[in-house]
C-alpha cells in the first residue's frame, strides 16, 4: 500500500465518520427536543390542575366561612387568581383544537371566579357551582392532547 492509498483511505474514513456522526447527532437532537416538549407539556398540565385545585380549595374555605356566619377572607383567592401558572406549551400551536377549547373554558371559569370575588356576590349555592366547574376543568385539563404527527 502506497502512501497515497493510505491517505485516501484515511480521508474517506474521516469524511464518512463525520457524516454519520452528524446524522446520528441530528436524530438525537430532534428526539431530545420532542421529549423535552412532552415533559414541559405534562408539567404545564400539572401546574394548571394544581392552580385550579387551589382555587377550589379557597372557594371551599370561603363557603365554610359564609355557612358559619363569618366574614370570608378573599385575599388568598385574589392572590392566587392574580398569579396563574405560566404555561408556554399551551400556546405553542402543538395542541389539538379540542384541547384549545378546553383551555379556553378553563380561562372562562377562572374569569367567572375572579368576577364573583370582585363583586362580592357569593353565596353557598354559587360557591358550590363554581367549585364543581373548577373540578370539571381539572379533569378537562388533564385530557388535553398534542397534535399527533
């Protein structure tokens, strides 16, 4: 084997190694990005459900205060409503239309709770109704899906 043949073999091996490494690396990057999105999507669903649970709990506490004739404290629920979770994956365009409508319904329910708290127009029946809506919204949020590709 001549020096030229060795050099050509070395260059061919080097080029094929770099090319195959680039292809394999690109495949893993794509899979990693997809896995990262699904992890963040799952985290966003859990954060949203915990947010809705906390609103439901605060409403239940307010309802108990009203039942017992005490003046309810609205500060905790106002603070929670004013600090909703940041859910970037919900607006990413990678979720189904049905899931988008579920998120919209959740937003409407939270707005309804906010309006009732702001107006102070709450009774035990209204709180019970809002509490049921929040519970349903929790289940709906857990059912949201991404677009299948």
